[in-house]
């Protein structure tokens, strides 16, 4: 058991020097019953764009406030303590800039211990404590609520979550112990591990209430008034708090170990064994089934200190900074005032990709969208698909009836290309072949206005070559989406040597309007993401054709920490697409990329690989084995050789891309990989990982980052 009262916290007080302190002001509220509730309001004095955060200065002040209230409770002045936040926000958790500057593992442990000392005291005031979650409550913000005796939530609160695992950490101020003991192990696994790993999914207030995290939920209009009346009812015994999901003895003995075992198997199949924080969280949740709260808190102190000191957290903070800052202010984007106003969008093609584009454009921009194709049957099929998808959104309650009807009315399809005449932005989604794209743009250019923008969704072809026959090639831009179109947040905006500023500016403004992050790249083969994925897939193919089993190749790539193995990825993007991309890269860089003619034979098959229930590739289908016969060698490569080849190949390619000015800086490459290929935060994209593994030094005798992005160690 840790005695938090005897710990010297002075080594971390220096971190408070630059902190935006969230103050804890107190006012007494006389309840209808005559009882007095002292209400703490957390407020950093900024507007809602700067959430309350919990750094050392904030925690120290809150600790002093709570100590004063404990004394007042002891003397009978107050009968309850409440805690809430400024408008729209309770707290967004620990100040991550503080945590990333702690300097030592011991200091990291002190951060955890200070949080436990202060926030943990909410359950030890001598009177009941009430958390009134009036808005955003993330990480430490939610842990304030969990440490309180009772909790209510505003039905309009933006989000409730414990996102720490997403950032390479664990809930370290009571969440890992308190939550499973409040809502049961299965629900806690979802909140603490599953949701963060699903692109940092958060809970809506109603979900938090249904899970039992919150005891009551009230509408925004009278939230605090209702919460205070509810608290008064609890204090007087008139209101009973029923926690149906609280685990009993039998659940702890039976369901708990089974749920942990299943979660471990799921993690291993989905993310491999490289990420540390999900497994650390799993261990804490497992141990929370028994022992005391103080023991649980002590385990959290050690786990948090260990993770904060490690390389994965440093890389995660680098990645988090890229996504939070750089992605929102794209480097090289022209002034948005130069952008052409887009009042109608044209999409060339009516296949699945074109239909997905149309759905995204109409939903996000809410302007007329026109799709065309070679025959009316294809057009009708495309429009029908879009209407059906809008219908699904309506059924799920994400659109009301009027909005759904409005969106359907905005989508039209035809074979008459003359209707492109009033489109401001026209994007093609036709076959990935230069001649085909040149032909369709040649036809459309004669119809559209002189200042209309043309965009190509090519994944690896030269945008300049596609526009070679245009009268005005300066208005052509690459606008490369990633699959699935609705989900993946990246668009590579590709600038040719002649693309003008208005075209570029419009592309960036449209991307933002679509809810995407745009990164500017030069017109180079494969741009950023596909060039590097082609390196990964090519090295996997090389090993197979040398004679390595497909399962061994997948395993060899494990340390990269990618969301899926190379052949699982190829199966997702499509074997024909992968074969085409490899051919494109080999045509441009025959000495650095690998392709095999036999790859096309595999691409013709209905099914190429066998998979287990988790989606992991386990081997070839019989048809694939037949197609591979005679094309596979008998000198399998070791896992070490395969991994080193891909590490060194990536380091070489990234260095060349920087030398060729495909993007301005290595940060843009990492951002593209994180947003467009799901490259894990724990790697920081690719470059910090390649530095740590020595690949940068082996290939070009230096590092991408000086100093390297590494943990603080012990």
C-alpha cells in the first residue's frame, strides 16, 4: 500500500511553470432539503477550444481545495461535495505535454501518484461526492467521476472515454481498477481497450449511462438543476441508486478470467504482441477482480511509470502531435481565399468507387452531385447504391427523413456528359490506366467552364502524364483517396509542375469540407503511401518466391506493428490492384522494387489465401498453390533477413523521397502513413521506428530525427 501523504512531489512541480492551470473554485449550494453541497467548478479561464487539463499545478490546487472541504465536512458545515466543469467540458484528462516532459521514470511515477492522491481523495471526504459530468470527460476527467461516490451526465456532453491505450498509456488515476468493479469486466474491456483501438472510439452520454458508468442522465437545458435535485434525493434516501452491472462474486470467479483470456486472444490476432499498452491495461483489468483499491492504484502507478518511460509513448506523442497539429495546418497549402467556390460536383464513373465518392461529396458538401458512365444501366446502379446507403444512414438515425430526401434529390446520374457544363469540381474514378484517364478528361475539358477544377484519383500513375493532352493542364490536381473512402482520413493532394494555386487551394478546401486531412505531395510514382506500401508488399512477395511460407512471412513482419500482415493487406486492397502497383513501381525503380510475373496469375484467382477467424492469413488456397507451382524457389529467408530487408528498404525509400522533395519533411511521410495506411502510433509512423531499429544508420549513416524520438528510460 502506498502512503500518498508522505510522498515528496517537488521534483514534478517545475512542470507546472508553463501549465495552463485549471482552477477549482467553490460555492456552497443550499439544497431543497436544507443540506449544503459545496460545488467545485473546474475552469482554466479559456474558451471551449482549450479544454480543462490536469497538470501538476491543477492537481495541487484541487488537492488543497478538497482538503479544505474535507475539514468543512468534518465540522458539519457541508453534507456533500459536487464537482463539475466549465461550459461543455469537465476535463480532457492529464496535460500530455507535461507527461511527455517528465524527464525520468521516477517523475512519471510521481505524476501517477499525485493524480491518485488528489483525485482518489474524492472518495474519502467524509461525505458523499457527486461528479456532475456536464461535458467532455476524457481520461483523468472521467477518472474524477469514477473516484466520486455518484455520477450524473449531461445528455448533450460531447464524449466520455478512457483513450489512454490509444496513446500508448493506461488509465492511471483509478480507471483500470474502478471501472471493471463498477460496470463488470466485459464492459470495462470495451471501454479501456477495444474502443481506443477502434480509431479512438468514444462513448456518447447515453451509452455511458447504459453501461452503468453514470448513475443518472439529464437533458442539457436543466442539467445542473436536475443533478442537484437528484443528489438531494440520494442524500435524503428518497432516491435509490441501482447499479445493475456491478460485478458479484460469481462473475469475478467465472466470467472474469474467461473474458480476459478471450480479450488476450483477440488482441494477439488483431494487433500482434508488439504494442505494450493494451497488454498492460489487460493485466491491470485482470488483477482488478481482487485485492484492495490501494493495491490497484499502486499497480497503476508502476504500469504508468513503465509506459511513460518507454519508446512507444514517445513515438505516440510524436504521432499524436502530427495528427492534432500538422494535419490541421497542411504544409504547402495555398491561401484558402484563392479557392474556387464549389457549388456542383461531377464524378466520372458510376462504379463502386465513384458511388462512394458521390455519397461522401453529397453528405459533406451538400451540393448537387452528378455521376456519369458509358451506359444508363451502370448509372442507375450507381444512383441506386447511393440512395440505399442514404437509406441505411436514415434507419440508423444518423439522418432524419427530410435530410435523407434532400441528399437523394441532390444526386443525379446520366450518360449525357454535357451536364458537366456547370460543375466546379470534376473527379474521375475510372480504370487505372493512363490512356483511359486521358480520354475522359479530354472529353470533359471541352464541356466544363474555363476555371473548373479537374481531379484524378489515381493511386500511382503520373498526374502530369494524365494531363498531358489537356489545353489547361494547370487546373488538374491529384486527389487520391484511400479505401474505405468514408473511413480513411487521408487525401494525398498531388501537385504537378504546372498545377496552379487556385486549383491547389480548391483541392485543400474541398478535402477539408469532406472531413479529410490533406497532405501535399509532388507528382512522383506511388506518391507517399503506395510507394512505401509497395516496398512492404514487394519484400513480402520476394520472400515467398524465394520459398518462405506465407505464414512465416506474415510473422516476420510482426515487429513493424502494422495493423495487418502484408498478405492480409494485399487481400484487402485486391490482388489485381497490388499487382498493378508493384508493376508501376518496378517500371520506375527496377533496382529497388520487387515484382514477379506470377503475381498476375494469383490475381486472376477468386480466392488466393486462407485465413483464420481473426482474419490472419494462414496459407495459400489450393488454387493459389497450383498457380505458384514452378515459380517458387527453395531458399527460404529467415525472419530476421526479411525484417531487415523491409526496414532498410523503407529507410532508403523515405530518404530518397525527402531528397527528391516528394514532401517537404519526414513528418509529412509519417502523417501519410498514420492516416492513410493505419501505421501505428506506437511506431510514430515509420521514421522514429527506423531510427530506433538502426535502419537509418545502416542505410545512410544518420537518423531521420536528431535527437532520435526515444523514451526517457529509467
